[in-house]
């Protein structure tokens, strides 16, 4: 049987068994991690402003899906060039525009609780984005060659940076839905033991999560840097992991000697809404799937996230 585009998780998305066993690619006092920028240049600006104002010894990692709505060529080039000036891993979006796999669609590996219309819209958005990427002057090999995961070290603690979960680029095991089950929590416990990682930072599921585990271990999922994350709110979210606490975290967990924080990205929402609608007018695939969220936030609360 053929896999359904957008529903399946390509085999190439699975990590090798020795993932997270190499030396850390980054050692810093503060690590900013932003997943799910989704081609929003206003959120990118807010992130860079916050990051540059942080005076500690720091690094910034984009953990995938920095492209998505940026089908206008100048937007695609701006996002691509800026993000690749920092550390980055690829999400399913970058993978499926730079090294597409037959039948993967958007590569989202959507679970059953996501409706058919959303999956179909996403598969058509990726086709349009792929056309932009191919006609741009950007070298797409740079996207294809990005790693699928990265190990960093903050305050002597191992930080596993992923797009999906501890086993796959588009895995959903770090979603609120899975981590709310006993089986999901047991899987995460095994992932911590197997990898020796203290904090996993992910993004792919597009809704934020902070969950504590035995031994002061933490899974933090920033949801989306470039879209609203909570009902009635319009800011994006990034993850900040540091030896020192910031004054602007929305919620946080203490993890040994380090602080794991969800940080709001308050971008120019009106400018973004206008830009989004100019590219994705009413009736378009992205408008139908995302405009309501961009304007009013998803049906999700801070209480559910943390
Ligand atoms: Fe993703």
C-alpha cells in the first residue's frame, strides 16, 4: 500500500543509533532555540532583537521549519540567508523542499488527530514553496546538508536539539498529546536514559510543551516562533536555556544548574497579517489552515503547555 502524503514518516527521517553520542557542536552559557519560524520575517526580527540584547556568552539555533509561508521569492531569500548565518538543523519543510522524498508530501507525518483538510493544504503549500525554492538563487544543497539533530552543552549539561522527537525528524513523541500519556512519558524516560541528554528541545508539533521528568530532566517544545501559540494571544515563542535566568520568561523549569525557559517573541502582528494575506489570500491553502490561528491563536492554553 502506498503511504499517504503528509501522513507518513520517511525512513530517512530516522536518526542513526549513535545520535547524540558525539561531542557537542556548541558550548555556551546561553542557548536560544527557535523552531517553527514558518517564514515570518517579523518574528525573525523580534527573535534577533531579543537574542542580540542577551549579553551572556550565547548561541542561536534554528531547529527546523524556518521556511513555510515564505513563497514570495524575496521573503524566501531573506529567511534563508539570515537563518543560515546561525546554527540550524533541518525540519521536514527544509528537507522536503531541498531533498524531497517520493510520497512524503510535506513530511509532517501528521497523526490521526489532525484532519484530512489540514494534511491536503500542507501538501499543496510545500509544492508551492518548493517551486519558489527552486526558482530562487539560493543554493538548496545548504538546506539538504543541515543536520537532523544537534548536541549542545550549557552549564555542563547535555542539550539535545531536535525538530521532532528523540528518534525521528518528524516524530510526534514530544507533543502535548503523547507526553500526557503514561506510554509517552515512559518513552521519553527511555530516551533520556539512552542518550544521556538532560534537556530535549523540539518544535515540530507546532504547540508548546514543557514537561519535567525524574532526575530534573526536561522536554521543552517551543511550539512556533512565527505563529501564535495560545488562545487569544499573538506572540511567537522561543526556548532559552541558560546558566542564568532571564526576566522575561513566560514559564520555566529549573534543571540542575540551568534554567529552561519559554520566551515570548512579540513581533509586529499587523504587519505580519498583511504580509501573510498578500501572499496567501482568502481561499488559499495557507489561509484556510492558518489565518484563524494567526489572528486569534490556537485552541490551546498556557495551562496545557506547562
Ligand atoms: Fe515540522
